[in-house]
C-alpha cells in the first residue's frame, strides 16, 4: 500500500467515525407496532399503554409520543427522542420496568426499532 493509499484509508475511516458520532447525537425516532396477544383485548393493551406513556415521558431525552390505532386493532406508537442514546437507554430500562412488563404481557409487538432523523 502506498503512502497516499494509507492516508486515503485513514481519512475515510475518520470520516465514517465522525458520521457515527453525529448519528449518536441526532434526534431519534422509536417505532413500535403492536397488537393484542392471544387472549388479550385491545382495551387491555391500551390500559397497559397508559403506564408506558408515563414511564416514557419521565425518561431523559423524551421529546414527544403519539399513538395511533388502525381499524383492525393494530397499535402504532411513534416516540421522538433527543438522541439515539436516549432512545436506547429508555428501551433497556423499559424491559425491567413494571410498565414494560405489563405492556409485553398484553401486547405482541411486531416492530420495535430506532431510526436516526436525517
């Protein structure tokens, strides 16, 4: 490898790392799509979601949260977070929290994903 190729590789690597840092600091979207588990009702899912809403709103980096319900009873949840790190930390805490456990007991999430706003 020539010196110029080595420098080019180093510049490319540094540029990709800068992009990763910027993504960590960018506004993040959390998307959840869920429906009632077998034996659960939509009303039970929505009741459990009240505690989830309170949990999420108390987390660092929370910006906003919207919930939509389709005609066939699927629940779409969109949460805006200040950073991807905030979204990921809330997701990890959610699993151990009673609100998260209640939501997981009644809802069957087909999607749970974080996105970075471009």
